[in-house]
């Protein structure tokens, strides 16, 4: 008896091939030269297959980046933002991992492409923020909230502002390449921001 092809499995394979192709191509050619036709050719599908699920190359790349982020979390055994009780150590661990991710060619090219495209396309920028950035920012806020509730941060600490003080300089240095992006910079950034917001540990100001 001839086995009926599994359309769902075939569809999943096509989606995966399209997402993988977009990530490879944006690294090879850059975002401006990336086209739906090129993605389709690399993935081995017709371009109408792509348009069935996405309306633009930016949307393909966004979904590819989301899938890549999920895979990175799974590979690293990610179970959520660390909470060891030591806020400084937890933030340094996450920012160091972010530095490593920014240095990885698999993540750098699509991240730069989406950042640039989102800056000129407000609708894409909003989706990029909502689907990729906000969930990550929420994890930082939750960890800072836990520290605030534990008395390690002043009661009036603005959590979102603190997150942006941590990630803003890191992202600026990465985007503009103003200086090397290193673990040492990440550590210094955490120390400086926490000192500025009045971080305390074990009931005493953190020693420097």
C-alpha cells in the first residue's frame, strides 16, 4: 500500500528550509541584496510558498531570528533568567552571554539587518520590538523586581529605566562598533549601573 504523504511534515520542512536559507543569505549578501527569490532558490521552494506565510523578506527574517533565539535557549539549557540571590552575578552572566551572541555570525547578521530595517519601517520595528525584544526586556524587569522586593534595590527604582541603562550602552557599542564588546565591558556596565541605582547586598552597599 502506498503511504499517503504527510503534508504537515512537508510543510514544516519547507518552513524550516526557508528560515534557514534567509539566515544564511543575509550573512552572505547582507539585507539590501536579500530577496524572496533568492531565499526560495536556496530553500528549494517556489516563491509562492514563501508568500503563503510571509509578505516580505523582513517578516521571514524576523521569524527566522525568533526560531534561532529559541534554539539558542534550548542549546544552552535556558530555563529563565538566573536568580541565585546575587543580582550582580546574575546580570553579568546574562550580559556576557549577550556579548557572545553578538559576536556569533549566526546571530549578528540577522540582528543587524532587522535593527536597520526596523529603523526605517515603523510597522516592522513595532513587530520586532513586540515579538523579540519585549519578551527579553520583561525577563530583565522580572529579575530586577525580585531584587527590589528582596530589598537589594531601593523601593522607587524604575525597572525599565534600569534595564535600558544596562542594555543601551551594550547595544550602542555593538551597533556602532565604537570599541571592543567584551566580557569586561559587560561586567563594568553592571557594576556601574547597580552602583548608580543604589544596589545593596546582604543589607550593605555593594563593595567596589
